[in-house]
C-alpha cells in the first residue's frame, strides 16, 4: 500500500516542530540526530514541492493584438522570460515594445 503524501502545509508544520525541538535542546543526541535527518529530508521534499508549484505559475500578458498570452514565471528573476527590467512600455530608445522597428538591423 502506498503511503499518503504529506501536503506542503503539513510538512512545513512538521519541520517547524522539529526545529523547535532541536532549539530547546531537550532531545538526547540520538533523538536530535534523528530529528535533524528527518528535517533535512523534509526540507528537500518541501523545496521540490515549491519548485513544482513555481513551474505551474504563469504570468498573463497581452500580445500586440491585445489577446491574452500566458508566459511562464521565472522564480529567480520574479518576471516572465523576456520581460523588460523597467516598468514602462517602451524600449530604452523610447519606442513602444513590439514596434516594427524593433527588428535587428541587417546590412
């Protein structure tokens, strides 16, 4: 029989209890090592769940025709891929994003 997977919230609550028990120093060495090992395993599992959730998050934007467009969220930068660093809708040269003149120059 397969063991029921712990929810993120349940895992986080268990990890917090383990940390508290380690911080109050009431555990003997063997139990402290066991709690530490369990906490490490839980932290790996919780990080995996967070990474999976971040992969599912999408930022809704609009294309040039005004239609909704979903872009994946980049958790490292806090922006969707290809998003400008500034908050305005123009390129650094003052043109609107997506202008036909945004094409690279060819000689």
